[in-house]
């Protein structure tokens, strides 16, 4: 009886392995078919301008604007499939790109457009995260995707003791290779303590590095890790800085479920001079969902975040704080390069740094550059 049970188990296991192998083989064959048909379409409709090798270096065309190099992964993988499909279907101007790129809506079906875009992806031979994982930026939660971006951020609010605090910051983000990013934050603070008059000046400068640890296009998931260093460049006597250096390791993650996108970040802030600032753990969870669309390009998203903070290790720390941050993000151009967001952070717990804060940013995602072609 035991031998019969073991034999049945082996038969079931063998059958399962065989089914999985057949399904995997079928998926491989389907991928090969898509790429083969995409290559044929590219050869017939695209290669005359973009070249058989995808480098866009065809002589005698006379275009004033250099054609893209699809072998350059920083360019090839910066956009999602649907954005490339929009460009092929509607032409370059539909996505804020050059009018040299014509529309193929009348010449190609949707399936053929998907096939040729799939083939375009094969010109990149390196392992780069795909543009599908470049999720919309939230107001507080750290983003996992490495950016080429410049931001102007703003926040203003009133503390429980009646002090009005405002901070503007310039943030520069430069992508390093396939997975890395270097970030620099330069804040300008404006404080207005009751009875003391307004105070303004440079706050504490922050430098951070980020690296993509995991990305999965099939499951639309990405995880990054990094570390930031905050330098005491502000004046602690004027209330424009903490007066100590901080070391801040962090993790950031993103996951999409169709149109609903979730992002989370975890940051540990360690002060070098503990009598001036507490140790802090910041945990953020946010979601975005599209509400306005133009063509195939998403134009606006509603945002909702939960922002938590725990403090310890200093005399009279604020311990646990929790806030909720609803907001709205709007893409300002067809290319998606310019975007803006605004929201209000409302304290939930009795212990709080501020009763409320109004948050916002204006961002510009600049194209990647290379030192030599």
C-alpha cells in the first residue's frame, strides 16, 4: 500500500513537471514568434531611418535632429512599452517628441505595433530596469526608481507651539549606470517664531546614494537601498538646522497592480551628536491611482500616504507620530518630463512635529546624456 502511494505521488509529480515544461516551451515559442514578426516589421518600416542595427546612423537622410540610438539602454529602457507604442502609433508629437517620427496608425495594427516595440527592446544588451517600474513620485515616500531629475520642493506648516515653518529645497538626482543614483538636496528654510521675528537661511545639506537591489518586470516590482548623509550646514542657533551630522540608511520599494501603484520606504536616521537630535525611524506607505487620461498617456493621479515616525535616545523625544497625506499629481507636458504635485499632511496622533503641513513639488525629468556616442 505504501509503495502504491509513493508511485502515485511520483506519477503526479512527473505529470506536473511535464505540464510546466510544455507551458514554458510554449511561452518561449510565443516570444520567439513575436520577436521574429517584430523584426520583419522593423526591417520593412523602420530600418530605412533607424538602421538595421538600431543606431540611427543612416547616411543621406538629411535630418536636422539626430535619430535615437536604440542600443543605448539609458534611452531604450527609460520609457514604458505603452509610451513607445504611442509614439509608433501616433507619431513623435503625441508624446512630446520630434515631428520627424511619423504616425503608423494607418499602416500597422495594434498587435504589430506591440511586436515591433518588443523587438526594439532587444537592441539593449544590458540588464537595465524597465520604464514600467518608474512609478509616479509621491509627496513624502522615497522612490525606488533611479532618476535623472531636478525638483523644487516646498513645505509649510505650523508647529504645536505656534511657530510657522517653511522650507524650499532644490533636489538634483543623477542616474549612475543601470541601477545607481546620486542625489543632492539643498534646503532654504524660513522660520517665524512667535515674538522673535522671521528667520531665513540655508538648512542642512544632504547627499545620498541609491541602488536598485531587485526588479521584476513580470510582477511590476522594484526594491532599492541606499544611504544618505546630512551635513550640519545650517545654523542651529537660528533654528535652521539640527547642528549634527546624520547617517540615514534606507530602503524603498514599489509594486503595481494594474493602475493602482503602491510604494513604501523605511529610513533610519542616526545623529552623530545624540544630545542634539534623537534617533529616528521613518516609515512611509503610499498609493497612487490615475484619474485623468489623454490618449494613452496618464496625466493625473490621486495620492494617499501614511507617514509614521518613531524617536528615541534623546531627552524628551516625541516617540511615535503618525500623519496622513492626501494629494494630487499632474503631468504638465505630453512627454511627461514636467510634473507637479500638491497635498496636505495632517497629524493623526497627539504627539506631532506639526499640526499640519502643505507639501508640493515641481519636477523636471531631463533626458539621459552620454559623454561620447
